[in-house]
C-alpha cells in the first residue's frame, strides 16, 4: 500500500501577498492613530474634560482606535 504525503505549504507568492497585506494594515492603523492623536491633542483641556478624557489618556485612546481600524 502506498501513502502520499501532501502538504499545503504557502507558496512564495502567498507569503509575499500576506506581507503586503500586513504592511497595508499597519499603515492604515498608523494613519488612524496619528489622526486621532492629533485631533484629541488639539482640543482644549476643558473640551477634553467635557468628553471625560484626561490629557494622559490621549495616547491610549489613539492606540486603541488605531488597532480597531483595520
């Protein structure tokens, strides 16, 4: 009796496409992070307080928003 061992290893093209997709995702996340960070940083302390956000929270909010972007 003969056995055939078939592996479905990703081809170089598949790996390259996955790399390009990962790069595009990171660029989108970074763009959203920067936009969120800049917009929140531009607000006055009073406006941030009205939203319930402290200045120390801006970076964390921008990071979370960027992660959820893509």
